[in-house]
């Protein structure tokens, strides 16, 4: 199998699996317990908190463990709205992950105004429109994805967050796809909250974190025993937290591998573009994550391409993996101003530090063969390619 869907999830690093196992067996104490067995678990959690904080340039006490990016996004938005009840607007972009989009839709149904800021055909945020939304003075929270999960395009976090701060607006970023793939530091920006998920950086599934600026107010959404310094109650998932911490440390050490990953990505794209007529890159080819390639295949139905590639042992995706397994035309490609046909004919490939050059060569050949077959037997409404 050639796995090129690392923006959906990553394989757990071998070191992470090894680190988790003792906490599933012998060291199973409750971290809230006062005896030594529990204190050992508490120390392991504290160490993981330090590892994750170091990855994003934060203080350990600012890290709150959650079940993943979705919970972190929900908690950040709901808390911000509760803090500013007099403000009835939410500002976000048209290219957010569903874990933001659906929360915004929910609050829109309860009377809030959802302001969806547009992007251009390369996926760049319209900052003039962003500023105009903020100037109305009624935005409770602005939330902007750091790096898009489908195209890898990196948002102008500095400019967008500075504009929000200028208008006294709480700022959150879904950084699930960015953390561990590009260097970033929360201390460099005027932001209040940031979401992370372990399984996007070779950690376990079901564990994430919400960074909460130590100067920011926060209203907890999960009440109970007061864990996580009373910001997220519930007995901590010690094995997953330990694995998350080590995954963060390994990711920090692997940031130096970014040029090599980008080179493999570019090698894949150049191979596909040279062997398949008419292919185009979705999103800014320069300002994106080093591991992400989103390609449009004219004359091809994306779902059919995925099926043939799966049969050939290549894993990729039409876009986000958070749609209950359904294959749908990319709404991100549509939000960039492209046609439904282009959205249907687009496929995302995403690499990791475990991807090899030989896998890339095999994948290029598989893509060329699959597209050639589809253009003959199952042409889509996206149009045929001349020449």
C-alpha cells in the first residue's frame, strides 16, 4: 500500500506506539489520585504538556487536553460567544474545516450572524473583506484555519489576527493541519486559542489539545471533576496523552525534513503533470504546506479515480475525510470560485516523513494509468482534454 492521505490521518510513529503501551498495562493509575501510582501518571501528563507547548512556542499551563481538533474548535467558539453575549456575529472563511463550518451553521440557526469571508482562486483570504466585517463592531469571534486541509494553502494569520485585535475581537485558529508540518509560534501573534490534533502528526487518534492564551478568558464546556485546571473536566486519557507528547517532540525534531518532503511532493506533481494532459494544481503552488498536493484532472470523475487508485494500492482523497466516508465534490475548490465540474475532478494527495521516493514513482505511474483508463471508459462532465 502507498499511503498518500496523510492530511486525513497519519500512521502512529513506532516510538509513539512503544511509549503508549506501558500506560495501558502496568501504569494505569488515575492521574487525579494522591498516591504514588496516580502521581506517576500526573507526571507523565505534565511532561507531555511541556512537549506540546514547546512545539508551538507556548507555556505548558496553556495546553488543555481534549478529544481532538473537533472538540477544541467547538470549545473555543462556544466559549468566545459566551464571553461576548452582546456581539451576535461570527467571522470565518469559506474554506474552513467542517469542524468549524458546522459549529458556525449551528449558531447561525440560533440567531447569530455568520460572516463567511471569501478567498480568491488561489485560496488567498480577501483581507479587505475581512477588515470590513470586523469594522462593523459586532463580531464576537473570528476563526481562521491556519493551513487548509484540502489544498494546504497557508492563511495570512498575522494580518488577520492583527486586524481582529485592532477591533477587540477574540481570535481562534484551527491549526490542526499546520502544527508539526511548518514552524509556528503562538507567541508571535495576537490570538487567544488554537486547536491541535495528535493523529495529524503521527500520534494516536482521539486526543488533541486547545491552546488557551494565559491572558485570555475561557468558559469551560465540560464540567465535572475540574481536571485540566478546571478548563476541561474528565479523567485524562493518559496513554493517548503520553503518545501525543512524544509525537509532538518528534514532529518538532522533524521540521528540518520539510524541504525533503516538499521535494518529494514536487517530484510527484511534476511526474503527474508531465504524464497526464491538462492537470492543474488547486491553490497557491508556493504558499502551501510542504506535503500537500491537490490536483484537478479534466475529463475525469474524481470518485472513479479514487476507486482505480485504491485497486492499485494508492490511498488518496477527494478532500476532507470528515464526511462519514462519503465521496463528495470538494466544497473548498468550489469556494475558490471554480466550477462544480472542477470540484468533482479534483483529488488530494498528502505525504508524510515516512513517504519514500520509490512510492512516489509508483504512485505517478498508477495515477497516469488510472486517468488514461477513465478518460476512455468513463469521461466526466468536466470536459475532455484536447491533444
